[in-house]
C-alpha cells in the first residue's frame, strides 16, 4: 500500500471515529512533514502498553489526534504488527508537572478493528472511561487545596488570593459557573472566579446556588479551614481580611 493510501486511510478512519465518540470530538491528521508536532506528540502519549511497544520499534511517522473541547486528546496510530486495524492511546495534557502523574496508572491504549463504528463503542466503554478517570486524578493533583466536586454537588473553594475555584462534574454545572463569571483553565480543568471585585463575586455566588439547585445540584462553600458548608445554596459570601485580597493571578 502506498504512503498516500496509508495516510488517507488513517485520516478518514480518525474522522469517522471522532464523529462516533460521545461528546464533541474533532480529528486532526499529522503527516510525516509535521516533524515537530509528531515529536511533541510522542513525548505526550500516555501509555506503557501496546502504543509504547509500537513506538519503541517504530518512531511516529504520522498520526491523527482526536480532541475534545475540555482539552482531552486521544491519538490514532497505524499498527505495524498487523495489516489491518489501528491503535488508539491517550495523550497527556501539556504543561503539567511530573508530580501530578505520580501514583496514577497509565490509561493504556487499545487495538481498534477496521470498523470505526464498532471501535467507537470499544473506545467509549474502555479507554475513554479509564482516560477520564486518570485525567480527573491528574488535574486534582495540580490544584492543591481545591476540594473536588461530585456529580450532585459543586464545591467552591476559597483561594489564598481571594478568588474562588471549583472543579465541576458535568457540562451543565460547568456552564452555570461560566455564565456567572468563572473562567476555566484548559490545562487543569479548574474554574476560577476572581476576587478583585468582592461585591460582584458575592453576587455571582448567590446566583449560582439557585441555578445549580434547579438542575438538582447542590452547592458547598469550602473555607480554608477545610470545612465545607452543607447547605444546598451557599450563604452570602463573607468578606475575607483585606490582607488576603491581593490581585488574582491569571490561571496557567
């Protein structure tokens, strides 16, 4: 099979697979000419199984990256041990410290058949589930002090600079936070609300409670002491001491 046919086959397969996965995925093909992109991708493939074994013997010459709006990425690779099918593996987020990955099991990739529709079911039920779990753990390791939320409750955590941070579970909860001024850090997945304007911050928190409650999601307020408010709707936000109200740092 000619190189052109191989690349067309990989790119087409990845496009179909992206369209069949749950959520909004897009596909980007990288040809042998994209040497820098392929080198960066090789360093970020999060695998100690089939993909790692393949790359040890066959340096990456082409690949298709599947990307989700929250920053999650998967990579589709050609197989070298069989003429049919592909490999798919998780891609680690950029710019996270090595310490964030310690103690977390790699979401090793899986073999895909020639049928992208059946393969999408395999990816969704196996690799994607393990990848999302690993991503959540890694991002939690980078947020130092942000109480993780649950599906039934969003926890807002005070930060040293006076801002609030939250790690919402689910698109609906995240949308409510964004609509009320929270900004998501694409690398960690954490949503942050600046404390520069205390009045605006307090108003946003008061608005968030009823909006989440209408979705069946409670709201907790995590104070620096580590104690979480148990009420579904947070009480008015108390003003922090002036010394702690320094300008919020921009999320990495």
